[in-house]
C-alpha cells in the first residue's frame, strides 16, 4: 500500500536532476542518485523535501564516488 503523498515517479521528488547538478553532483551519477532518492522517498515520504533529499544525495554520491 502506498504511503500518503509518497512519490511514485522521479518527477514527484522535491529535487530534480538540475538541482543535483547545481549541487555539484557529477552528471554520470544523476540517474542513480535520483532512483535511489525515489526508492527512499517511497518508504519515507516525509523526507521528500528539497533540503533532506539534497543531504541524502550528497551521501549517495559520496558512496558512488568511492566505488
């Protein structure tokens, strides 16, 4: 069952690919970061805010860069 107000598509997230690029996340990681954010926000819809998602995005990108 879908949580109330949970995003169902990337376009439903409070951040966009442009927001991530503006934050310095490399273009090569944008799709992976957005998909990971969507997976997170589906189960934690209250985290679907720009501030929270950008914080999470930086952590995700850091993990990707370390691979």
